[in-house]
C-alpha cells in the first residue's frame, strides 16, 4: 500500500531543537530509502518539512516504522498518514456509452 506521510512539528518546537538529531535523521531516512520503505521524498514548499511516499502493508506498519525516526523518538514531530489507492475512474472510459 502506498501511503503519503507528512511530518507534523510539535507545538513549541524550534529549529534549534532539531539540530542535534538531524544527521541521524538523514542517515535513518537513507536506510529506509535503501530498504524500499521510502519510495519518494520531497521538501515541502509551504513550510519546513517533508512529504514522503512510503510502501507498507498497512498504515499501522507505516506508523511503526516512522516512530523510529530520531525526531519522532525525541518527541519533536508527529506524522499524518494518508493511505492511497489506484485511480480507478479511468475505467469508466471503457463503458459502452463512452466507446466511439
């Protein structure tokens, strides 16, 4: 299952709070890319943070894996999880009433 994971900074956390954890955060993320858990990762343009597409058997499994990020373990961020599925509405184009 493809899941969009958005980081959510905890209230009152400052960039200085992140600093001691960032190198380990990056290393952990790279390990998850190599393991095929993280499929795509982007820097957000609306605020500091990331948007990550992951592959997991369930949202619960994605939560287990993401809980191991150093910033999460330090209590500095949470995540929003959005499960995604294939866009099946294109199939309607093959209905008899839409055939030329």
